[in-house]
C-alpha cells in the first residue's frame, strides 16, 4: 500500500541516500523551486544519471518518499498542475482600506509602453513558466505556457488580443528541440499568424531556446527522435534536446539577453521613473 500523509520512519538504502544528497545539492544551488524533470536533467548532465524514462520514474518515486519523510521540503519541488480559483473577500472595511493602501504602494505601470514591439514569452512546459516570470516580471512581459498544440479558442483569442493592440507583438518561444516541439512551434506561428493577419495586426515569433547550438555548446544530453513520433518525418536532425535540460540559470541569462536585445532602454527607464511619481500621486489622491 502506498503511504499517505507524512512518513514517520523512512529507511532508504544507501544508494538512494547518495542520490538524495546530489538532489539536495542541486536544490540548494538555485534560489527557486525546480520541477522533477529539471532535477533529472541536472543529475544526467552533472552526475551521469541514466537518461531513461525508468530512471526518471524512479527519481520521481524517490522524491515523493523523501518529501513525505520531510527529508526534502515540499516547496522545493514545483508542480503547477493544480488549478485554484477562489473569491477575494475582506474581513472588514479597515482590512479593505489596508489592502488598497498596499496596492497603491505597489502600483505598477506598463513597462512595455512605448516599446517598438510588445514582447510575450511562450514556453512549452507549464512548470517552467513561474521560473521564466522571475526574469520577465521586471520588464512587464507576460509568460504563458503553450503545452500541447493548444486549442483553437486559445489561439484565436491570443491573435485577436494581439491584433487589437496598438503595438506589434514579438513572441519569444522556449520549447523542446524535437519533432513534437518543432511541429508545435510551426503550428503556432502559422495559425496565430494567419488569425492576426486577418485582423490587420503584426506578430512575429522568435525561437529563444532550446537550439542545437545552445545544446551542443553546453554538452547537454541528447536523444534520437522517437520512431513512434509521426512528426519525425519532417524533422531532419538526428538529435533532440529538452528545454528543461538547460541549467535554469543559463536559461534565465539566455532569456534576459533576448529581452534586452529588443528593448528600448531609454523608454523603459522613463516608464520606471514615472511609476514612483504615479504611486505617490495615487496615495495622496486617496488620502491614505
């Protein structure tokens, strides 16, 4: 029977303890929660851990037990599959006014106002989105997950919103370099691009990561395309790489460089300067 709740008396074998010590070192290295797949690729690249589905499953099982045994913090592993919608409510009028004051003190302007193109980041793996947002938030750039091939409804909604904007849009895409990833990228570019064009808008897509050059330069573990993937007949390379194989710090630098290369820095600085003045004006106007 599988354990439920916390495990009070967990006695893993020495081999498991050795693997856990490596995992703990990886977790300590990054100031952010990691997905199990990111930890897996760190183990593969740094410690020669087997790059197989069975090894990945074994790691997941071990980390589940280690968290139940409180050997590893629950918050150290990121899993964004759970969706939670809850109402906003207040305990009293005073609570509401305190909330308004805090909101005014943290008021944020649109940092992309006046930029030549509005930037958006789109990633394939949902678990990467919060980590990428740590990079994009200071620039006011949205991050969205485009796992799978997306619904027609979502693609049309994005296209409609981007076409209605007074700025052209550039989508910075982060995803796997394999038949599925490349096919999904092509579908997004062609379908969203066609919708945007129908509405008279302007959108362009740029692949930020992962590229064969990035992977080979860093010596990342590769795998041949899966024979079962029917999209492989349109994929000419003999190697594939997962975006999550990139060191999270490397990925952050790659994304930040891509953003800064497209940023009008003087316009950005002017909006940041205007922001503090706006906060004080709002606080004064509200009499808080």
